[in-house]
C-alpha cells in the first residue's frame, strides 16, 4: 500500500504547486499562471524584494521561518519534492506504521506563512550569480535579493556489483519511504547495508511491517561514530534479541540476481538470501548547483561563520554546507546554521559556532546516548575512561575523561542520570575519584538525588536534543512573551521533531503556564453532552406508550413492536457497537494506526451517540427483564462512562487549574476510561445470549 499525497500539506497563506505529482517522485511542472509564477523576472512585481531559499528540508524550512520573522520581504521557498514540507525524523515511524502521513507533515506557522511562498515540485537548475537570478527546470528565472542554498545531500551508492538490480532501495526521503512501504508488502527478507543510525532506522521500519531484516556493517560494531566496541556489541545483542539479524566486520562483495535481487555474497564467504536491499552507506552533499555557479566547494559548499559562500549574496546551510572543513549530518546543526544565515542577511550578528554533538534516541527500541568527544575512543591514548556494564539488563555506560574532567559519555539502555551527564559533558565538569568508584560499581555517577528541574539547568544545557535548543534560548523566548508550549515551539523549534522534550517545556513554563485544549475539544464536548443527556433520559423517562388502536400507517410504537423494524434497529445497533469497539483497538494494534487519532476519537464518540439513539428506537426506553435488563444496564453504563470521559478530555485544560481535584492521586480521566472499559466487557457475551434467545425461542 503506497502513501498517498495529502492535499492538506499546504500552510495557510502558502502556495502548494504539484500536489498530484507522479508516483515515481519525479518533478512535475506547475501552472505558469499561478500567483507564485508572477514573481518571475519580467513580471510587474518588484522581484528584487524576494529572498530565495532552495531546499524544503529542515534547514531550508528554518531559514524561511527565520527570514519571515526578521524581515518584511517576501520569501520564496523552492522544493524539488512533490510533497509539502515534512518532518524527516518521522520517516522511520511512518515506515514502521507507527504514525500516519498527516503526522509527518510540517507546516509553517501562521506568522511565517504570510510572507513565505512555497513552490513544491520545482527544481532549481542553475544560478546566475552576476545577475542574481536562479533558473528552474521549466526555464523560468527568479530574481533574488539574497539566496540561501539548503539543497541537502543524496545517498551514497557504493560500487558494488549488482547494485543496479531491481530490488535495491535507498532510505533518505519521503519518496524512498513510499517505495519501501510498497515493497514491504512483498518482501520476504530485507538486508540493510550499513549499521549506522540511518541503517538501523531503516531496519526498524521494515521490521515494524513484519519483514525479516538483517543488518550488514563492515565496521566492528553498530553505530561506529557514536559508540565504542562494547557499546556497539551491547546494542547488537539488544537488536538481535528483538529478531533482527546483525552481521559486523563483514562487507558486501556482490548483489546477486538476474533481473531482481536474489541474495548477497559477503566478504567472509557467506551467501545471504534476500529479495530486498536497502543502502544506508552514507550521504554526499548536493553541491553541483553551487559548483556550476562558480562557488568554492570542498566536501560541501564552503561557508564562513555567517554561512556566507564565496559570493556575498549567497549562503549555504545544512548538509550541503561545509564549515571549518566539516559537513554536518544532523538536524540540530543545520537549524543553527539557518539561524546564522538569516541573521547575517538581515544585518544581525549571530555567527555559527559548532556545538558538541549529542545523540539521544531509541534505536530499534533500545535507548542510546552519545555526547561529546567519543569517536575512536577505543584507539585513543590521550584520554582516560571508566565503564559500567550489566549485560543481563542490556546496560552499558562509559565516561570519557581528560585531566579529571568529563569530555564525553556513551550509554546503551536506560539511565536516569543522562540529563545530568549531558550537562557535565557540555561544561566539561570535574569528576572526583570517589564518584568514578561509585560509577564503576553501580553505574551511577551522581548518586541518589532528587531529579533536578529543568528550571535549574544551566543556560548552556541542551533541552531539545533534536534541534539543539538550550535552556538559555528557551528562557529568552519566555522573557520575550512565549507563554505556552506551542508558542515556545514556534519561536525556538524545540519539541517540533520527536516531541520527547515537551514535558520539559511545560516544566520550564511552570504551573502558571496555560494548559492547552486537546485537538477537536469543541465537538468532543458537544457530543459527550448529547451522550450524557441521552443516557440520563433513558433512565429517567417512562417507556414510550403503545398505540391504543390498530393503524395501517406508521406509528412510533412500531419501531419496537414490528419484527422487521426491530431487526433493522437491532442489527444497526450491533454494527455501530462493533465498529466503535474496533476503533478503540487502534491504540493497541499498530496496523490500525492510520489517520489522525483525534479524528478517530471523534468518530468513536459519534458512533456511540448513534448507537444510543438506535437503542432508544429499538427499545422505546424499556429496560426489559433478566438478561435483557443486564444488557441495557451494561450498554448505558458504557455510554455514561464514555460521555463523562469525553467531557473530562474536552475540558482537561481547565481542570488542570484545580489542584485539589487534578492531582497525582486522583486522575478523573483515567478513572472514567477504566469505568468505560469495565462496563463494556460484558457486552459481547450479553449480546450473543440476547441474539440467541431471540432466534431460538
């Protein structure tokens, strides 16, 4: 099953061109009469008032947002993909069927969207630096006041014999993910070449779709850049325990097959049968556009501290940029580079400074942490280290020290002290001998203590590891007027990638921060009120009266007297109840997790209201006797608990201000949910008995 483009990926105020691109992901044209097209050279508009950003990835999006915040000029954002902007970090959950496409899209906030025009499916093919114009694949020229290149990178395809066979894929963008989703339906065994972070993410995605997966890595360990040998081995054992095969210290000599992939020949002589190969063997910067324009290039497009290229009007950010001979491959540095470029363009001094690299994520379900100077830790002689391992619990921790100060840390498995360790690495904190002894013995460096609130963290401490936002930056945003989590996210980009730091943002805002309503709170509240009123009326109103005389026409009592009509309402009630029950399994079964959760919750409530109305038509407000009485009581209890739970969900943001009720000891939402579930449990058995007695007696 492929991923269909979502026509709603456009932000308000932006133009989305090419929403119906070809399935292959090739670029398609756009309507030359569109409003965005009027910005081309030769139009009546003053085209020199535009800043142009080439690339719709995270760095390009951030550059456009920062420019929109700092200047009143129009910003044109070009993307050669047919999709609207999306969160690339969530491609693995999308492949693994953990999120849906709507949760992957990444819209511009409303303030930015007013001045940003997105032009999707449009490839920029050349730059005329002297004329300060760019040309697209349709031959149209666009003038710029300043140009930011955020062209990203492309997957490296190593020279392996057979690499051109059908069945060889890459995993880099949404087009690749779409192809892999379709391939997962037919693959019997997939092999991922490359045991780095991206390779393990690809393995996790395919494994999540029920495909047997093996990872092949030529280094001695998985995640060689982030982990040492012991850490890589621990991670490998955890991954193999889940059912994913791992081969290390071995390379691929040949991909074998006639027309399609049939297997691999490995350097150790092993032949590995498979029908799908996923290449995760590194990336290369997209620098051809800059090279053809005469800009200075190396591994990437060379830039200074302001992210300016050899042309003073052209900037480069993200994976295409080379700063101090380093091309960054993570999201956070690219976002910082985008801020630096936007600041330089608008006359603000904010040079880019490379921060220590931190990796903190779950790799195929196993928590992995790596911070500071850890690369090649096993081979270096200029460092000291201390390690702790609990193999039975899947835990490994190592501290890298120099002159008694911690300069790096590695961890596989859960570790409560990671936040504090990260702060120590960032400031190169001193570690005393007795602390090291405790660490080697117990695995804890700090020792038992009350977890420190994020409010007390140093300003330089990183709060959002995905985007690199620090405690100090968040404090500045709060001082500038940000009073909610959403406002903080818009201003700083914290919690816009994986969302794991959202509780920290709420903690930072404090108890006085306004809680926000859930999505679609209004309809949930209204429908819950209808359900509550209907259930109460069923209990309070007397049964509907029977007609006193026979009539050929329709009378209300025929709904619950006529055999045919009772079958119609009875089976309708059964169908509505069954569909509502199936929707409730969405949270339990991954293969049901399509669509927006808030939307399906609303559908669940609508089905409950319709089922209650059908029950009234079926019974005429009559409870019946014996098992029928038990059936009606169970159904009404289910509706009542569900209606109360829906009301709590809708008004949760208001209840949060009542500490006497909304506390850790009393959870009204959880209580209502469990009452709803418990009341629902007898329904299937009672329904079976009810239907059986109707037909057999």
